[in-house]
C-alpha cells in the first residue's frame, strides 16, 4: 500500500492502523461510488417515476423526487393496464407466471437432481456421452430448436398451454442443473455410497435417504437459479403460449410498448418495477447463495 | 467407477447387459430424450429443413442453398449481422474491461465491499425486458436524460441514441452493459481471490507498481478466468433478443434488428419458415466457430497438463 510513508517518533505497538483516506483510496472510493450511482440510477428512476402523477412527469426532470406521492400508477398497472382489448392489468400475467414457475422449478430440479445422481454414482454405458451432448446443447442458440419444439408440443397437444411451457423450461434448464448436481454428488465421498450399497439400499433408497438430505444447499442454489431464470424468461413465453397464458414479462412488454392510447409513463414504470420485484427480492434475500448460483452457472463445460 | 449388478438381474444366470443398472437408465430417460430428441434431433431437423422452400408449414420441397442466397441478399439480415457485430465486439471488450476493473477495485481490501458488490450485481437479477424498458424511459428524449440536462441550462445538449438509426445500437449497448457487467465482475473477483498473496508480496519487493503488477502478472495468471468470461459473454451476445424487443422493437425502421429477432420474425410472423431455418442455421454456425477454438483450448490444454 502507498500509505506508509509517514513515520512518527513514538512507535505504537501492534500493526499500524491503515489510513483510510490516502489519495489512492479517495480515487478508489470515488470511482466505486460513481459507478454505483450509474448502477442504482435506473432503479431509482423506476421508483420515483412510478410514484409521480402524469402532470408532474410532463413537467420534466426524470430524476427529481415526486412532489406528491401517489400509488395510483401501481394500482392501475396491477389491475387496469391494457394489452390490446384486455384491460385487467398485470395481475393476469402474474398469476400465469406463478402457475408456470412452480411446476417448472419443481420438475426441472427433480429431473436434474436424479440425472446428476445417476451420472455420478450409477454410470452406465453411454451416460457420459449423453451428458456431453446435454452440455454442448446448452450452447446451441435456442432459435435452432424453436420450431421442432413447436411440432413436438403440437403432437402431444400442449402447444399454447402452461403445461407446454413448463416442459420447455424443464428441457432447457436441464443442462446447467444436471451439471450442478453431478458435480455436487461427485464431491460426496464414494465410501458413503458403497456402504449403502453393501447394506442393500437401491437406487431410490440411496437417493432419498442419503443423497437428498446431503444436497440441500445445492437445491437452494438450484431453486434460486431457476426461479430467476424462469421468471425472467421472455422468448419461450412469447412463442409457446397464447395471449391468455402469457407470462408476466410478455404482458409487461405488451403493456409498455403498445401503440394505442396515451402513454402513461408512471403506470409503465410501476408495471416494470412490479415485474422486476420477484427476482429482486430473491436476489437481496439470498445474498451469497445467488452469487454461488451464478458462479456454478459460469463454470460450464 | 463400476457398480455392482442390480439385484433383479443377478437372479438370472447370465445377466442381460441392457438390464444391468436398469433403474439408473430408467431415471435418465428424460435426460436422454432431451439430449437426443430436442438437442440433436431438433438441431438436425432445422438444418435439414433450411434447404427446403417451407413457408407456412414445413414441407420437403428441396431448394438447395436458395434460402441462404436470399438470406444474404436481404438488407434486414445484413443490418442484423452488422448490429450484432458492433454490439458483440463493444460489449465483449467493455464488459471484460469494466468487469475486471471493478473486480480489481473491490479486491483492494476496501470497506463496504459486499455493499458495492450487491449494487453492481443486482441488474443481473432483472430480466432483459425490465432492463430494456427502464433504459427506454431514461433515454426518452422528451422526458429523460436529455431533457434534464437541457433544463439545467445546456439547451443544445443532444443525447437521443434510441431515435437515431446510426446510434441506436449503442443505446442498447448501454442497457446491456448495465445488466451484464456485474456477472463478469463476480467471476473476475473469484479469480482474483484465487491468486496467491505471495505474488503481491513478491511484486512489492521487486518494486513493481500496482497497475503494472495487474497487467504483467495477474492478468496472464487469470487466463482461464478470462476464457470462461469470454465464453459466457459470447453465448449471451448471440441470444440478444428480449432487450432489443423491449427497448426499441427493432426500430427506428430496421436500425436495431438482430439475428435472433430476424429468425423469430420470419418463423412466427412472416410465415416464411425456410428463411427462419436458414437464419438460425447461420447463428448455429457462428456459435460453432466460437466454440471449437474454446473447446480446443480448454480440453486440449487439460490433456497436456
């Protein structure tokens, strides 16, 4: 560090206290605070705009705090905002998103954890090949697989329904989740598994009684990863559902970018904020686990 | 590792190999179906049908490379490719640079580190739709940033990237960087934490400055982290779709079109499946071109070490 040039006559015992405001440190904190402002600005603008009335917005100053706080935009965004002829607000999209989210998260994690368990403890001929294909598949642009999935969903009668979208999320969540669970189960000592085998435990018994309880932290990571991922999805929602079953993100986009009527910027920002609220709450509540989730997502391959 | 044969197969004298370990195989059926039917089958199907003249419905009327010729003759596709090239190269360089700088700042043993990290990472939790809509509002010329600066007295201030065909892609880039830099910062920070303290001590003893140590010693040591970050950024760039739809809808005119949007428009709006298939096959090709050198570096390197 640069801040140790000053020496005084009487040396205190113990390590030198670090000077907090050396020139390098001021530069460092200055940079970090400026960048933080850039990062926080959109969230701040969203909040203040959603609390202003339209006359105040027309006066200008997008950064100014609201002079008169009103929750009317939030109410309108939730229950009255229009998409095309439907004017029941975001609440419908929210309900759809919840109905999509819960089964998708459960199904994808259940399947992926069993996959990961089979891949690390019950290897069979070809299991590694399928896993490699799965991981490579995570890099294929979704656009290449969009239409074949439309055909598959049409054949099994799930096109346009929430069930179909759940299936799609399960399929596309599988590579990363399987990798996550496989690596975790591979780190559990093999002796544990062997001992259970000697005692005569079978595939499911070992999974439910030994592996599942040990893997709880990784389940939390997987849940965080999937909840934010599925809630934020737009592409699959817009393609595999119909207007009645649109998830929240698609409905939000339709509300804000609709060309009819007068633009109500405060309602738009309230709607945007409501949609972003679920992942934001998860992010701020989960803290380190979220970072662990994305770090796990980062070490693909 | 080898697993003992299952109890059910040990009852017969010569256990059938197919039934050995059968429960694990049964449990892996969803994975096998996904890998073979959706990933391999779906991709192959799209590639094959990109050589047909399918319009509203897929049909096997072979037209050779006609769809590709038409694709590269379409202005909209050329614009899309150019936009993706600009967005991709800028976003790759800036995300890596900013991500590393922020991580290096946070790694200087500062106070409130976790608060800063939380701030830099939160946009990553938000969807591209939300990101696009917020920045559309901030960059709104009548009420947003431009208007505020003008009201401060700088009357001629112009910052209206979203309504100018020449700069619209940079407007999207601002939003994209805001959303994605935090992730790369996190990965870089993890990489920096993995570096031995002794390196810093040695550099200090040798009298090498902080910046120089980063450039000459730390960055070369973090090569694998940079490669991971690059692959992550690249696979995110090719998917660029929601952000454009939400922020500009591809406008003004066609100025901010991107390949992913082209594919979806042709497949699901313009009823021209063949074009969509050809365009998505081109996207796949670009991914393969990026992925092969990376796989070579990653897995070729492991064998040597």
